[in-house]
C-alpha cells in the first residue's frame, strides 16, 4: 500500500483514496485500516488539505474514492453539494486514536484552547476556556499549541508521550466509535435501503427485540346497540 500527499499515483492499476491530511490524522489511520480490511494490496492514499479538494478530485477522476468521518464539520457539505454525482457507497464503525486535553507545561492556568469544532467540542466543557479556536485537523492544532497560539488543545493523547517535556495531560477523553463514510461516483444502493443484514449491529437489534416482553392487547369492548 502506498501513502502520500497530492498528487495521487498516476498508475491506473492502483486504486486511490483521498482523505484529510496532513499525515498522522485519524482520517489517514482509518483509511489505512479500511484498505487492509478489504485486502487491497495496491492502494494509494492521497492526503488533501480539505474535502472540497477531495470531492473535486473524485468528480474529475483523479481519485477513486473519498473517505470521511461522519462528524467532520465538512460532512454536510460533502453529502449535499453534488448529491447527483457523488454518492455514499459504504459506511462502517471504527475507533481511532485516543484524545486528550493537553496543555503546555509553561502555562499554569490555561485560558485558550484549540480544537476541531463542532466535531469535538461536546467532548469537554469548553466554557473552562475564555478563547476557543477551531482548526481543520488535530496535527495542525498540536503544532499551533507548541507554537504558543493557545494554551491547551484537544488532540491525540499520543502527543503527550512524544513531547513529555513540552505538554502535560489535563484530561483523557478516549476514543468514540465514529461512523465513517466512503464516497464514490456510482450509486450502489439502487435507491433502496443498503444495509448488512447479518452485521453485529443488526443482530443486536433483532436479539433485543426478541427478548422484549410482549404486551398483551387489551380486550376490545363494544357498546351494545339499543333496541
């Protein structure tokens, strides 16, 4: 599997996925996992600056697919802008990197925070910080944290291990089970419900329904007609 930034591989025999960069994002990690799950040995990942670039490239035929997290701020635009040309062809659930609130060690009382809004703002009480700054990706947010743009950042927990002398851990968030969307230029649903009947989730729903106590219907009463 080949990974890299724009431009994508020009080898027509290699399938290409566009997703959000720079390198080190959850989008890159989950795209790698999706490629491995589908056993695609020859696949290229193009890391782009935003999803407008990704969808433009998909429509132009430069990429075969685009992969995006359902809670990313750009997702509504991705889904709606070209709904007659770009289609959701697959979805799946995946955990990703653990998140945490990190603060520079030289800051005693943080007053500003960088985070990806609105995707991650509900994970914490953002009212603790007077200033909230939204950026397009977590690697960029952490780079700006080290550069002093803000005091704290909601980013990957692994950064604390990589820079123990620069940042401290104020709060560990963990990782949600996010929904991810794969886009293509051919509709696969046929305009009908497209779902995996034997998926763990579908089986859980049916098992839950099977053990629910059945409510007996109340006997119906009818008023007797007067004669």
